[in-house]
């Protein structure tokens, strides 16, 4: 009888320590996806200034940016409707050097969609709102095969098969300033 209590106790301790697992040293934040554990490493804390994302300890993305992370305002899709099983979500990164888009327009933050719904991670092309200065995501509509992401400037993007395309620049909605 005592052996059963000990075994159950060890199982409970193991399960609770796993669910409250801390990020490894050097990681800024962590999250769980359907393919495993993601670690975000901010470039501002690295000698080379590069932000990184690791999946199960292996680097899957690197950018010349000071900060990187997933947009935690609910802009993710989960097949099981729980955050622990995220299968698609928007990742942002703040560039170390602003990138000139047009004569008067500079990009300071860019976005990508990370898709964990298959056997391997798919990272989309880079995208950013039409009005590229500090515009937040307003809403996202997620589906198993595609998604639409809308920014507060009225620009909208469609994600499908690993690729993001602008479907509306927001200029006709009157939301652009």
C-alpha cells in the first residue's frame, strides 16, 4: 500500500514540475507548441545583437533584432483550443537598425507566422502593416489551413501554405492616418 502512495506521489511531483518548468538560463521567454518547447532569446542580451528562437533547444530562426517574441494578445491558433498546444501564431521582432521601405517610411518592427501544424515548423515570409510605425494587430481569424491578420491601420494579410500576402493596405477603409 505504501509503495502505491509513493509512486502516485512521484508521478504528481513529476507532472507538476514539468508543467511549471522554467525557461533555461539565457532565454527571455518560453512557450509550448504542438512540436515542442520554444525559447526566445533577445538580441539586446546577446554579444552579436541577434535575436533567436529555439525549438527543443535547436535554433530555428535568427534576426538582427533587439527583441523577439510572439504576440500574446491572443493572436494564435490552437487545434486543441488551449494555449499549451499552439499550432500557429504571429511572431514579432524589433529591428536593430530601421529598414527604409520608401523615401519617408522606415520599418522598425516586422512579423512572421510560425506554423507548427505539420510535422515540421513552417516560418512565413516577413510582413508588416501598411503604416509601419508602431501599429498593433487588431484581430486575427485563424483556421486550420489559413488565417487573416488585421492591423489597426486597416491593412490585412492572408496566411496560407506558409506564405503571407497583403490583401488590403487599409487605404480605402479610412483607418489610415
